[in-house]
């Protein structure tokens, strides 16, 4: 049974999700709340191995459906091995990307169809959807420029897609916002980091059980 809260972050490349998620994790821990911070694809050994296959820049021959299936496979293993046990133990799970990434990237930007990609993911996640998804909205040009400036970050196969693809990713997220207005909250990720953090924390506080 799910006793904790499942919170995910989403957004285009370089939106600041990882940075802000780490700050949120620190802040919640200081409040005495049990948290688990993790990421997709990855977070556990098998899923990190799948991540390497998906994101290796040389794997240019990868078919879009293969890509979607690999993300779903990594998701399944991560959910079973790490996310579900932490939720059952009552933690707040902070997960950098989840199924909405597949819907925006593979479903919309790759053109596989949001509903089709959701269907294959249903097999992976069963009914496990986030309690809250914080969507970091940013123009892809700005996000990609941040990554460019951020020396030492791995450049992955998806980062190397044309600007048009990244614009479609953002459009895909906007469609998801319309479809799931009760679950997905948008914040303006172009603001200074401190303001983005405050806005994200406010969204979490709205769903924290009162003590
Ligand atoms: N609000 C902000 N203003 C300016 N720079 C930021 C802001 N938030 C994050 N950054 C910087 O942008 C870069 C990318 O941030 P981060 O890795 O957190 O993004 P991300 O959304 O996790 O990216 P990706 O999904 O592509 O890995 C980092 O160098 C980070 O310091
Ligand atoms: C979960 C998931 C991710 N992606 C893409 C999004 C990014 O380009 C990479 C992950 O890299 P990050 O630095 O950890 O953000 O993978 C995707 O296309 N579909 C997914 O389901």
C-alpha cells in the first residue's frame, strides 16, 4: 500500500529539474521528512544499464518504438526495485522524470502517439501514477544553452536532436498539462533558481499531510 507521496519533475533539457530536486530533497530532510531522490531512466543498476544503451550518442540506429520500450522497461524495474518499496515505507519519493517524459518525448515529439505510448507504459507502471508532477517550463533554446555552459555534463543522444524536436517536446508537455490539470503543476523555469525552488516547494506544501 502507498503510504508516502510520489512526486516527479518534468521538462525539456536544461530546465533545472535536477538542481531544484536536490535543493527540495535537502529542504524536506531538514524538515524531518523521510525522502528518496532518484531519476529516470536509471536509479538502480539494471535501469542505469538500460540508460546507457538508450542514451549512447553512437546508437543512432535505434528505432523509436525500441526507444519507447526501453524507457518503459527501465521504468518497470526502477518502480519495483526502488520507488514502490520507498512509498510503502512512507517516504516522499522525488523522481527526476517519469512516464510523462515518455509521453512528451516518444509519444509527441517522436510521433508515436501519446495514447499509444501510454498503453505500453500501463504494462510497466500498472496504476502507479505520481501524486504531483512539477513541470519546469523553459524555451528549449534557453535550456540547451544552460547545458552548453554546464561543463562536465554528459551529452546524450537525445540532447543531440534538432531544435525542432526539442520544441515538440515542450509542445507535448503543454498538451499533457491540458490533459492532467489536477496532477501537473507548471512553474516558470526561466526565473532565477531561488524563485524556481520557492515555487516548486509551494506546490509540494499544497499536498503535504498536515502535522
Ligand atoms: N533557474 C536557473 N537559472 C539559471 N541556471 C540554472 C537554473 N536552474 C539550473 N540552472 C543551471 O542549468 C544547468 C542545467 O540544470 P539541471 O541539470 O538541473 O537541468 P535538468 O533539467 O536536470 O537538465 P536535463 O534534464 O537535461 O539533465 C546547470 O548548470 C544548472 O546549474
Ligand atoms: C524518462 C525518459 C527520458 N527521456 C529522455 C529525456 C532526456 O533527454 C534523457 C534523460 O536525460 P536526463 O539528463 O536524465 O534528463 O532521456 C525520454 O525521452 N523518455 C523518457 O521516458
